[in-house]
């Protein structure tokens, strides 16, 4: 059943990320770099791994957020507006 929970969490993460990115214009830009939500989710996943946190719901949500960001047309880290 853990796989089912993980799969549902991926879908929820994807849907939540899509909803939030469509409704907000919050961007993190620093010195010509653009930190997209998929990058932030990936960094959180690395931190969870290093601290040995293996909560399947959190991992699923973060995976969904990262996949949603990578499925977009513009996911480059280089800020095109600079």
C-alpha cells in the first residue's frame, strides 16, 4: 500500500504545484539565476535524503512538484530577464 500512497502524493504534489504556479507570480531570482519550484523541491529532496527522512507522503509531494516544474516549457535556471 505504500506505493499507492506515494503515487497519490505525486499526483497531489503535481496538482498543487500547477494550481499555485498558475495563480501566483512569485519568483526567486538571484544574480541572473532563476530558482524554479522544481529546483527548490529537488534541493529539499536532497536534504531529506541526507537527514534520512523517508516519509513517503513528503517524498511523493516533492516528486510531484519537481515533475510539474520540469514539464513546463521554461525550466532553465538562467534568468532570461537579465
